[in-house]
């Protein structure tokens, strides 16, 4: 049995990957990282480093075409800046309404 772990390079997915390697062994774990056209490559670089550290196979899924017409602030083509305030503050400002 193989385990597939979604790996963003963050704390949560790194912990999940470590647990999977501990339980199934590195030869039975595959890390999957997703590129969605994000403004920076820190996530992908961190995920690569984590996968290399644990010695697991890593696959990449490119979803950037799906988001090519989006103006989400996280995307390369966006004209919007990434908000620097907390998500909780953003919700508070809109009283929970989605814009």
C-alpha cells in the first residue's frame, strides 16, 4: 500500500508526511505538491526540501491554467497586493460578507 500526502512545505503537511513515512516507510510514501500560479515559489521549494529530507518520491500537479483568469492576490498575474492583515481582521471588516 502506498500513501499519498499533499505536501505544501508547511508545518501541517510536513507533519503529515513525517507520520506517513514513520508508519509506511519512505518507499511507500509519495508527496504531491500543487502549483497554482502562486506569486512566489517558496511553497514549492519548501516542499521539495521536505521530500528530499524524507527521501520520498515527489509528484507535481500544475493547476495554473485553471486560475489563469483569476485576479486572486496570491497569483502571479494578479493586480492585487497580498493582504498583510489577518484573515480574522479581513472578515471583521466585511462583517463576514464575501466580496
